[in-house]
C-alpha cells in the first residue's frame, strides 16, 4: 500500500513539475510587410575577406 501512495505522489509531483507556469504573451494581430518597389534589393554591407599568412621564412621569390 505504501508503494502505491509513493507512486501516486511521484506521478502527481511530476505532473506539477512539467506543468507550464508562465506563457509569453502572444501578439493579438500579425503584421505583414509587403514591398512593392520595383528596385532590386541593394546590399546593406560590403565585406571584403582577406587572408594574411605570417611565416617565419621569406618566400624564395623575395629572398633573393
């Protein structure tokens, strides 16, 4: 009988543990933005990627 009470109490406690206690408020209406311009999208930022290699020895073409 004690084991049944312990199982019931643990299941009840687990039910309380997984119960959602807080909800994020959902917006009442959904905003839809429609772009009607005929101009193609322009990039916001231009990024140039460059690799710098640091070596302890000079290449053969520069060593002479």
